[in-house]
C-alpha cells in the first residue's frame, strides 16, 4: 500500500483552517492530539493575536499543528460598485441598529505575520488566495517548516510548484474558495479535480471539499491524496469557536441547500442558503476584502440578535453529516478505514 500522511508530519486527517473564530486553539490542539493536523486561521487577525493563539495551542499540545495565512488582495476594486452595495445594505443595517463598516486593512497584517512566523514558526504554514513568492517559501522551508498552498485548478498547482504540499480544494468545500483570483469560475468537484492536479505535479496532495466520512477519506486517498482535509465536519464540535447560532443552523432541517455567494465578503464562498444570501448575492461586487469589512458590523449584530437569516452560515456540501461529537472522536471516525502501511 502506498504510504500516506503529510510528509514531515504524518497526519492523514487535517482540520481546515476556518477564519472567523471556529479554529480555536482548543480545537486545533484536540485534533492534533488525536493524530490529525490542526490548523489555526490567521485571517482577519493581527500578528499579535495569531501569536497569542500559537502560544495557547502550544500550552495545550506538543503535537505539530499549522497556521494558515491569507495572501493580501491586489485586485483593482470598483469602488462605485462597493458604494452602491453599501447603499443597498442600509435598510439591513438600520434594522439591526448598526452602520455598515468602513474600509479595513487590505494586507491583513501580512508582513507582520510573516515576520513573526519566521521568527518562531509552527510545524506547518499554509497559504490561501495565492502562492507567496519563492523567497518567502524558501525562508520557511529553510527553517524546517512544511509549506502548503491551497489550489483550485491544475494551473494554480503549476504556479505553486515551490510549495512542499498542495491542498487541493474542490468545489464542495465550505466557506471561501481558495482560488488565486476572484472570479466566478465554477468549482471543480474534488474527485474530478484531484486526478487533474495529480497529472501536473508530483507534490503530495491534501484533498479538501465536502469530506465528512471515513468513506470520503478512503476515496480521495485512492485518487492520490496523502491526506484529507475537513472543515464543516468540525464546526459543531464542542471545541469549535463557531457561534451557537451557526452550530444550530447546521443541524436545522429548515436549511436545505448550500450555494456560493459574494454577499458577505466579496469573494466566492459556500454557505447555507439563508435570507441574506438569497437577497443580496446577485448584487454583491467582486470586491474582497472591501465587502467583508462592509458587512462585518451587520454579521456581528445578526449573531448577537440570534438572527440566522442575516449572518454567513459557511457550510460545505456534506454539512448534514456534521455532528456535535468531540474533535478527537471526529478524527477517529474519519480515520476509521485506515490501514497503516
């Protein structure tokens, strides 16, 4: 049997980095302690906040874990379209008793985060929304860090050839599509995409997208992945930092489908179809992170007011299989098929 597991780490199950609060140190540590690879999400946090999360995780586990960074957006944004979307959301904001947000840091504190992680790195660092330049990749690799880049097409896999490992994200994945560009291109199903990427690179591949059972994991390993990444499967775990509102929605039979939307952030992301997604998706501009900052006060207020219709309920295609079991049990269930070489 072909050897499986992430080189240098050995994990076969990866907990997806979920920006916005779900990837707590407690969740990351629990996954890593169970033999998986937990991931902290650095997106939307300052370098100091990320360092505090790393310190807390290290206090909880001595096992390897990862940190995920968003590459800064370099897209030219149509500010007229952003202003029009802001105007559209004014009644929504008034109903919630808040104002739409102002422009925020388009770099996501990138330079400070990279410098801090290079000074004291975790075992694994991954990148989403692009591939950093070869110098940054080389500096991490020189420190013994396993470098992972998220890709959504074979073309992106070619561009990320300097990485140690590629995380191949299929169209079934919940939350943001990790593509290098902010386009409306349809996501390719993971079981189709994985062989396509395998054909253009010899890098080890982590498969992601709607993976929630041991059977799903077995399928992607048979297609050439060395590990499987799951995100939504961990959202309802007690260690997850997802809001109670979000956790309840994932188990609520009133939600019957997921869809891709730019309504909450300005970038394509998959979530449960709720009122906000249905009403505003067609009007949302391709403007990230501008729309993210614009809707942030509305999403926070909707969560505080227990309004599931007004918040991003990120979810992958297999959301109905998510359970409220402890993270260690979820890892064990995902690994249940594994025959160790």
